[in-house]
C-alpha cells in the first residue's frame, strides 16, 4: 500500500514538473507573474515556473503586426464630411509595458488614430486632403509612435486606405476627371495632327529639295557634256587646221627643194588670179607681172594668127 502511495506521489510530481516546463518559441515573449505581481519576461528558450506560485500572465508576439480600423467620419476645413479608414502597422517592443501599460491596447490605438486624424484633416481642405496622403501618413505615425511608446508599442507605418467623399462630391469629381481626360485627349489629338502636318510638310520639302538637286545635277551633267563636245570639236578643228598647215608647209618645202622655174611660178600666179576672179569681189587688182604675162600671151596669139 505504501509503495502505491509513493508511486502515485512520484507520478504526480513528474506530471507537475512536466506541466510547468515551457519552451518559448522564436519571436514570442511570455510575461510571468508570481503571486499576482510581475516577476520577469521569458524570452526564446526553455523555462520552468514554480507551480501554484507563478503563472504565465500573457503570451506576446514580437512580430510586426497590422490592424485595419473601420472608416471614421472626418470633417475637412471646408466643412466636407469624408470617411477615412486607416491601416496601422505596429510592433511590441516591451512586453511588460504592453501587458501593464494600457487596457486593451488596440482599442486605445484606434481611438488615438481617429482623434489624430480629425485634428490633421480639420486643418486641410478636401482637395489638399486627397493629394496629401503621404504627408498625413507621416504626421499620424509620428503622433502615434510618441503616444504608444509608454505602452511598449512602436508604430512603424500608417496608411490611409480609403478616402471617401460624399456621393455628390464623388459625382462632381468623376465629371471633372472625365472632362480633364477629354481635354487631354483633345490636346493629344491636336498635337498628333500638328505633328502629322509637320512631318508631311517636311516630307514635301525633302522631296522638292531632292528633285531640285536632281535637276541641278542633270543640268550640270548636260553642261559638262556640251562643254566636252565643244572641247572635242575645237580640238578636232585645231587638229584639222594643223594638218592643213603641215601639208602646206610640206608642199612648200617640196617646191623649194625642187627649185621651180619662172614659168611654173607664173602659172601658179595665174591659177591664183583665176580663183580670185571667180569670187564675189567687185574690184580686182592685177599685179604688173600678171599684166605683162597677159600682154605676152596676146602677142603670141596674134603672131600665130
């Protein structure tokens, strides 16, 4: 009977020790209390708590977390009520402060976000609000990060997920955007037509320049051809004249070498005179030598008769 009781006690102690052995996983932290008061924070690894005296008050994730808050009604500086929903990224940096700093931390962050958002948007007009998301995000993040630091929370990012103006303003904005798109389309179309006309004019100009250059080249080639023909013709005439002069010079040389008599020279003179007489001249001057020869010839004819 005693051994049975001892066995039960040993089994109870083993179970009790096993239940109180905890392994803290990566990126988590356990807040441990002893007799209702904070004792320590367990980080990653193996830990054993004292049964009945200590308890794990909270298991906290150290990863970066995101919470999407529902849309909040906000009034702009120009009295337009818009709906804005925000997304907050945060990370727990101090598990003790997170556990004991504020009750329901996420609700506190949501209320603080809504209050900060109203303060910031209240100083902006609607148009500025729609175009200043980055500025609003930074301002909200700075305020939240400073306010949540005593709670062991670090706000890393804040994003305005949606900004929803009233329906009538949305309709007006859509009409304005449509008109703006049509205006840009008209501008682009006009610029395209202008570019097409410019290209066509430049093409016509290039065509005319090309044709003019072609005509100029053809005219130059024709002028060069005529010049070449005239040069060839002049060279031919010069060669012909040179050949005639050479022939005459050769003939004179041969005559001089033959030493012609007075009778031959007289006959050549008569032939020259005959050619001159057959011309168009109205007056002919007869050399005295030819006149003497003519008288001699007449005398001989009379004697023969």
